[in-house]
C-alpha cells in the first residue's frame, strides 16, 4: 500500500491525493464513487452510506471519516449529504490526504 509520503506534491487540482493501484483518483471519479454508494437511491448519502464509501477508498477509520465528512458537508443539518452538499464533501476528502 502506498502512503502519502510516496505521493508527488504537485498533483493537478483535478486529482485527489487518495491513491489506488493505478495512481491518483480523478475528482470526477471520486464523485461517481460517492454517488454509487447511495444504495437506497434517494439522492443523498446517509452516515452509513458515507462509511461504506470511505471504507471502499481504503480509509483506516471509515466511521470517523463519515462522521467528520457529514459534520463538514451537511449544511442544512438534516443528517444527509445531498447532491448540492457533495461538492463540500469532496473538498473535505481532498483535504484529508489519506491513501488507498
């Protein structure tokens, strides 16, 4: 598994510092990953769905990441991440810098 110290410092803004075997994850793909975890197809992500998404990205603490992501991005306080709030969640994910 790669670590953050193995990553180049100059990734383009359109890529996430999260890594997978093939290299950095483009933001558009990262967005698609989170949308795929909307298992009940209600157009929003619950804490449980976020936890599963962070686990799929290789987070060592997916429950904590889901809680923090929800706290950062849930602007209307309903306990879910809507499509409008997904951009804020992606900014949180980019800032985290954990690896997969």
